[in-house]
């Protein structure tokens, strides 16, 4: 006969664990998280492909749809500039228009990627409660799903800039490098905000408000030199600014990012780029992405209960 | 690496009701705490309950653990913690090896994608590499039987096709550790048969397996050991059949309710020593007990019930009332019951009860005895009539089929 253990009635069970009992936490070392994510890269690709397929399946225009958002930003920027120039009686330079287009590229990627990524975990709550897989793959894939749009809009900008009458230089490659950094920067934010949105459902609204401010606070519509010396310094110190300003400096103005750039304004010379801003962008991206992964992993054990 | 799986004193606490769900609520709550005002409780927000209480088990290669329990006993929570969907509140979960789960097998499907696209998507979600899915693609499609609909969006699939495809993807995982939950019943009868065959093949492949199912006959067939969960704690552990019996007969009822005034109890039940019997064989059941009644209450009678373990249906019962066996009033007693097991091969339980013929209530249920019946003669249809067929007298040879046909057509 096998051993049968019959214990007493439920009421006699202990109702809380002894305090000496501890929990083995999830592995949170960055190297282990990255290793696991690398192992599940096929999953990230599958999620990304699904998102892209679904997004473009219904759109009649196909990838031309990728240009709608950048065009709207450029259009809004143009209206803004025209109003400003009539108020101040100064003409709009063609470089300014080209700059608007170049700077719309990182902005649209950042705001679009972050908006979809922030809601991505909640949108997958059903799956999260049922199946295990590295949860990071969801927000990362939804940022990656914006990559085709980024590439299409970058190519269009590179075609349009010479047409507007601004010659392209090899320094435009700096722009590509900065955009790659921006992807890492966006993923960092996406990891933090997507899990924050799971715990606090109003995060996505707060994000929208912040993005509406951000388009004016960062050099998307404005040029730093319009704000004078102090204003420019403050604007350029904002975390997203180096990524946006670099597109103007490297792609439109044809300057290397390793040298400072000083522009003249009615209020005197204004520094619009300094080499340390490149280092700032690198450090910001690295810290955000690492912190994002660790915060995300630490809280991921609670996702299934929140979702 | 030896695949391995263990729960060590695992506890899991859940909150009933809402927690802070928006910053809008959290900020005032924090401000209130800062200025020292008492926290305003939402209705029921702080009520917690333990879904798992001190649960421990381990599963080694070659072992199949069955988890039995009614709804809300903690089975799903156990599986979710095993599968790393949730973390335990206290205690340790040790796993060694890649875990594959036959749970919610089509959860990752996107309705607008085609069957082909969904195979890759769901495969990746379950932890398969793209190359692995490509290698098994044809097998998956063939098993699910959806060849003609590969490039049709899943939203046009019938629910059966959907489930078949999901099961088929999961069934082609090659995990080190296998977790199975209630996916045994998908699709039509033919597919269920096929699916169960596949599960059996996977479960007996040597990996550590945890199986949760309400189909107790499947637990009995597949598992090497089992536990019965009740309110998040292990109530019974041991051989699958013992656990199933304990579960079916309600663990609480096996101890006599002395405080309810019933001063009679069954102590032990003996049968064919745990050995399987052949269909049609006679067995004797011996039951011992003690009684301390002043007089036999009106209508009370000893009785036996024989149930089909898998379905819990009663296949036979016999009462002392019918057979003139009185209820024991004082002292120890012993009953002998002989049964001829004219039943389908399968698993049965015999339980002694005290039954009130007037109110038609069961007063007391004794410890139950599992009996396994094997096939002796080919057993078809519902009942075993022990037919005996005598050899025909060969004097009158029946006309052949041909001559019969000729005569009819003539």
C-alpha cells in the first residue's frame, strides 16, 4: 500500500507563512536579462512582424502612411514659423524648413514608439496572465515596429533636403548614428512606462500631455538660437534635445557632431551644439535602457496580477 | 543537467478588490499619509487571502504529478507560479530545464493573421526558435489537419480548428519539464483521442510532468503520484488512485462526525490487497467498525456503494435493509460483502456508508477501497452477462449463405 497522508481540517492550517521563510527573487542581473532577451530574439521579431503586418494590412496607402505623421509635424512647424516670421518681420530660411523635416524624423519615432509601447503591456494582459515568455519583448517589439516608418521618413528627408536647396554632406551619417542611439533611448523609456501603465492606468494620458509639451520644449519647432543664450542652454539640456538637434546640425547644416556649433542670432552668438551633447546622449541611452530593464524585470512577477 | 522541479513551502497571497490603479488615486493617498491623516480604505481593498498555503512537492524525471482539487483550490495558481507567470509571496520554486506548458494553447493567436503566420507567432511565444518551428512546420499542420486553411486568417477558423492548431503547436514543443492543464478536451472526439495519445506520449517521455485535470481517469492513467489541493493546502498526497478516492468522497467526511451525535464509525476496509481483479471475478470486502448507540435510529441501515472512479457514477449499491443485515448498536462489528465484478474494465471504489432510508440521507461515509478491474474476456457493450455458448449439434448443418440467397431470389 502506498503512503496516504490525510491532514486535518482547513481551519487548523496556518494562516500565514513563518517570517523566516524568504522568497527567491527573480534574476535581475543586467547580463542575464540581456542574455535571455537575446535567446528570445525570434519572439521579438515575431511580435514586431505582427504589429507591422496588422498596421499596414488595413492602410490603403501602405508605407506612404509612414509619412503622414512626419508631414503633419512639418506642416504644423511651418505654420508656426510663418506666424513667427510675420510677427518678427524676418524671412524663413530654406535651411529652417529642411531642419523642420529632419527634426520631425526622431520626434515622430520617439513619440509614436512611446505611445504604442506604453499601452502594449496592458493590451497583452490576456497573454501575460496565461503564458510565460520574457515580457520585455512586448514593449521592445512595439518600439521596433516603428522602425520601418523611421527608415522611410529618413530616406524621404535625405531626398528632400537637396531639393529644398541645402546640400547634403557626409556628416549626415552622424544623423544615422544618433537615430540608432535614439532607438535604445526610446526602448529605455518604453520599458519603464509600459510597466508603469500596468500599475497606474493614467500613465498613458500623462504621457500624451508630456509629449504635447515636449514638442515645444525640445528643438522640434523652435530653433535654440531663437531663445537666446540662456534659453538655448536650457532647451539643449533636456534629455531628448540632443537627438533632435543633432539631426539639424549633422544632416541639414552639414557639421560634425564632434565640434561645437555657434550660430548668430539678433541677440548675439548662441551655442547650438557642443560635443559633450553626444556623450550626454550616449550616457542617457545606456542608463535609461539598463535601468528600464532592471525595473521592468523586478516588477514583472506582479504583471499577471495587475493585468 | 537533470530536469527537475520543486515547490518548497510556497505561499501565495492575493488581494481581493482593487489596488491603486491610477496615479490620480495614489498621489492623494500618499499626501494623506504624509500629513498623518489615516488612510481611507476602499471598500474591501485590504482584504487578502492565501491562495496557496505551505505547498511543497517535487517532480523528478520519469515522474508525473497529478494535481486534483475543486475550483478555487489553488490548482491554477500553482501552475502559474510553476510557469513563472507569477512569483510566490513566500517560499521557493526550483526548476532546472526549459519549461513547456500545454496551457491556453491558442492564447497568442492574432485573429487577423493567417494560420501560417500564427504558427510562427504562437511557436515563438511558447519559446520555440524560428528554425525549430520551420523544422516542425509540416508536422504541426498535418497534426492539426488545417492544410487547406493555412493562408486563411484565423478569424475565419471554426473554434475547433482554432483549438486544434493551438494544441498542435504546443504538442510539438520539446521541453525539459512539461506542464499540462485541461487542454485534453479540444476539438471533436477523433481529435481528442489523437490529442490524448500525444499527451500520453509526451508525459511518458521521461521528463518531469505536472498535470492538472478534472478528468480523473486521465490522472489515474497518466500520473505516477498525486496531491489533492483544498483551500490552497495539500490535503492528501500519495498514489493517484488513493488521492482520487479521497477527493471524490470528500476528505472531511472520512472522519466520523462524532460531534453531530453519530456514535458509529467505520475503521478499516479490506479488499483484494490492492491487486487488480479480472472482470467477472468474485471478491470479498471486509469492513470493520465500532458503534456506541443506545438503539438503532429509525431508518438507519448499513450499505455499500460501488462507484466508477472516473465518472463518480454509482454502478451498484446494496443496503442492509434489502438483505436483512441489521445496524450494529454497540461494540465492534465486521461485515463481509462478496461482489462479482461484472463490470467494464476500469477503476472502481467501494465505500461503506450508513444510510437513512426514511430521509434518504447519507449519515456517514467510511474509508473507500479502490479496485482495479482488468479485462478477462473481451468486454463489449454495457453489461457482462457471462454468456456460455454451447457447441452446436452438428447433425443439422445450416444451409450455406449462397444457397440461402438463391432461394430468396427464386
